């Protein structure tokens, strides 16, 4: 399984797979369970790269999971659940996209439970938004709710918000954007069933960069670009207002060499980041962004709106240790950037620390230990081990 895991380097689904995925990977994702004494784990996932980033480590670490926990893992498209084609399993991870019709999804889970009586049903939330928008409907049907980020104060999930999330609320108020208050009516009982899964760190196109050679730290202070700041701005009104402001503050910074803001090819984007000392990563539709991990990967020091309100796994957002926090209104951005550039030794150390934190989680196989949360019928954790 471990060998196959290394070949699963593209977005995966039995349908809509990346053309580069090896035939063996396709067979594994669509295959039934073999003869096995351990728990059968079935992942029913949506086929896009954000979802695949969450399930890839189950296959990458498949050999270790089988050796330590005895689990046999398979994956099928979420459509198999919705169309009543999903095979029986002991533990079922359900990973839809946030646009899925929740009533249809809940009815499918209920039918699956009635037909196959799995020991555990786990909701694997891949959404960017830090909320529990499906929680009210799913709470009676699931044993565990896993996502990439959780409010440090879990009670924050119970609050109604202007718009629908903590980000919409803040930036709609900041930019005087009208809207309605949304109450997801999250059952308080669900808070005891929340747990964390790894953030974008485990995406198949990012993991190898942390297990290979690290950036050349000796030339960090000689990088020709002071600030990487290519910011896409188009989107919903609150998002566009926030991102346009994030782009605006990087313009006309005398003495700071900054990238242009137009889109470029991903390969060129990463090459450019490897030449940058700082990387500005404002929020997207959620707090966690691909760019955060890409900054850690390339050795650029991450500047980001303060993340102290969230837990994530592993803990990569340690202020002034792995990243530089700024206020959510970006009012101190220039001061933070200039202070950072004036202290290259400290910034190089911060970049090294962030890279090491990523590598440690991946190389020590801590995901294999974290897998135990799926097997404990009595687990009601606040977080996976990390």
C-alpha cells in the first residue's frame, strides 16, 4: 500500500481522476475490500484537489496504518453513497463538497446505516468556511466530525453570524456590506464530537517538498524579492472587498521589492516564492490557504492575519515563531513587513522553524497515530493528537 500511496500524486477519484494517476491507484480506489481481519475503512469523497488533500494521507501512510491499526482502506466517489452503491464497511468517512444538498446527503447516510450498520460514521469536512453548516442535520447520524480548523473556543460555532461565517461577519462590517444574519443552529452536543484532520500540508503535490532537501537557508537574506504579494481579488462582495484591500496595502511600499499582482503559472509562482523573503497570505473564503503551506515549503516567511482564534493540525500558526500575524484590518501590515526585513537573521530562523514543523509531522508519521481517533468508539476528542 505504501508504494501505491507514493503514486497517488494527483487528484483522485474513481471518476474524474487526473490523467497521470497510475492504473494501480485507480484499481485501489475503486476496488472492494479483500480478505482482512481488521476494520474496513471506506472513504466516500468528492473528486477535487481540496478534498483529495484530506484523504491522500490515508493512502500515503496505508502500510503504517495497516501495520499499527490493522485497517484496510478503500475510497469511492461520494456519488456511490448518494446512489446507494457504497459497499459495506466498519468505518465510513463521508466527504461531500459544501454545495451538496444536505437533506439528500443525510437521507443517504441514514439508508447506509440501516443497510450496513457500520460501527462508526465520520463526517470529513473539507470546507474552507470555519462553521458547522451541516451540523444540525448530521448530528443524529454521525459519530465524529472532523475538519482542518476548529475555533479554539468551540462555543464560537454556536454563534449566529452576519453573512454565514466569522470572516463574512468581520469584513462585511468593516466594509459596510449589507447582509443577513445566519444561524446554523448547531446542536451543542456536536461540539464534543469535533476533531482535527491535517491542513493542506498533506496534499500530494506539497508533501514531497518537505521530505526532500530543504531550501538553501544560507542565501535567505540575498533573495531578490522582499515581498511576494500576488493576490487574486475577484469573488463575492465581502471577499472582493477584503482581497482588494489586501492587494492595495502592498502597493507603493518604498524600498520594498514586491512582486506584480497579476496571475502567473503555478510553476512560476513557486519559483518566484523561492526568491522571496516574505509572503503575504490574506484569508480566502476560509482562514487556511494553500499559500500558507507554499510559503513554509519555499522558505518565505509567512505574513498572515492573526490566526490565534483557531486550532489546526499540526500547529503551524505559532505567532512570531512560524509566522508573522497582522491585524484583520491590515492596519499594521507595513510596520510588520518593514520590521521583518530589518531583521534577516530572525526571519531566516522563523522560516527554518516553520519548515521543520511541517517536516516533523510528515516524517515522523504522526498521521498514523492520529488515525486511532477513527477506531475508538468512545472517543469524543477535542482534537486529534498533534
